[in-house]
C-alpha cells in the first residue's frame, strides 16, 4: 500500500503540471487524497459498480474514472476532473504514474518482508538463497547491521526519514523492529584494508547519530554488529547489534555509539543467569549489601579504576590528599576484605559492581 503522503505529493505534482484536479479513491469509495478541498474526507458513491464492471475507465458526473490494478484486482480508482479528450489522456498518464508507484512499493514491501524474516531467522537456508535471487539481492556481499534507537512520536514516519537520508544506493535496507528502533542493513565496500574499513563503519555510525539527533532534537543511540560475508549470517550481526544496544545502556551510559566487538566484560555479564549473579555478589559482599558503600567511596573507586589503579593520579583528579585516598581504600578493604590496589582484588570488585548494575537493570525493566 502506497503511503497517503506519497499519493498526495504525486497528485499535487500532476496538478501543478496540468492545472487539472485529481483524486485517489479506495475500493470502498473513500477519498484517500485529493487536490479538491471539497472532496476531503468524503465518500464517492457508485464505486463498487465501476470496480465490478469490465471497463478500465468510465465518465461519471464530470469525472473520468480509471482503475489502478494490483494483480488484476482494483486497488485504487483515480478521478480526473473534466469531460474533454485532454483530461482523458492526462488521467491515463496519472493512472500510469500511480500504477508504477504501486509496483515499486509492492516490490519494496517484498524486499522489506524478506529482510525482516531473514533477521528473525524465520527462513530456511534454501529459501534465503532462492528468494534473494528472485528479489535481485546479492548473496555474498559484505554487510553490517546498525540499530538506531530513539524516543519518537508514534505517528511520525521514522523509517521513511531514515530511508530517505541514508538509504540511497539500492543495496542497503531499512526496516523497523518497533516504534522506536530501526534496523539498517548496510552493504560495505570491498577492501582488504581492515583499518580503513573500521574507520568507515564507525564514521557512518557517527554520521547517523549526529544527523538524526540534530533532526529529531532527541537522544539517538546507534549500535553496530559484526561484519558478515553471507546473507544467511545477517541475523547474527543483528543479534550482536541488539545485544550491544542493551549492554551499552547498562554499562556505557555516556556513549551514543556502541560496537559489539568493544563490549568487553559487559558482554559476558549480560549473558549470566540471575541466580549466578546473586551468588557471586553474595560471595563478594558476604553479609553486606551495596548500601554499605556511601557515594564518596563509590566515586573514589570509579575514579581509581579509570586511572588504572594509580593512587597519585586519582588523588590529583579528586582534589584530595594522597593519604585521604589511602584512607578511603583502607576503609573499603575493611568492609569487603578486598584491597583494590591489588590487581586481582580490583578485578573481583569491578566485576561485582558491574554485576550489581546489571541486576538492577533487570529489576527495573523486569527483564
């Protein structure tokens, strides 16, 4: 089905060229779009009779009627206002234009539907290759998945906006998971220069994030899956990008672009079952909870980790004396038995903090 916005734009353009009025009516006779203000939100009588007739066009009450067909069935009726021979010819041209749009949209829908089923693993391997061939989609192209998420008004055509801005070579695909998450399947240029390819992948993600956040005036997150070389593996890149988006929300809150390959420990923690998380936290904290650590201690620990366990640099950045920092670290050691100046203890406490954050996320979102 062609969007009403496209239909309206089409007949507005036709009117500007021909100085004639057009309307597009659906099978029930409802005026979908029109250049005549008085026909907005009206219903045309007698449409059913015209649809059931063998005539391809008909003159009715000062309008030329034309059928727009989809596999032999009438999908729309074009109304061209006027009774002269010229309006008949113009009406035929208008009908041909809308018929062409219908074919193009149907083809795109078939391709979008194929890509959605591919991403969701709803296709057998043999179906992937046979359908891709029919739809003229190359099998062994190098591709990558970008997931784009933002809060958007429900009625806003977010997919169409992304498609218009970034989908311009006929080889990329844009589709939606839900109202706020867009999937962009992008074909990459063939190159053996891995560093250059990496720069292009990250550069495109930055372009998407910057452009959309400026256009929408909202926070936009972009996650990136891995590069795949076969159509059947596109779903793997999608799952990775999806995981990257979720893991990024938990452990990389200050980042707007998240790559699956750079998730690190967060990727492992994200896949842990809840009972194992509780067991680990309990073993580290013993009879204590996170409430035992005040904000001062947690801020100090976070900065200490950021500075790779460097006492001097951490105390300088926190504007405190070195002895004050040592006192805080000693206090933490008394509470937990862990001296995070020691690498092994630091790893245990760091993972415990990340696991706790993950558990809180699961609880907040009932994950």
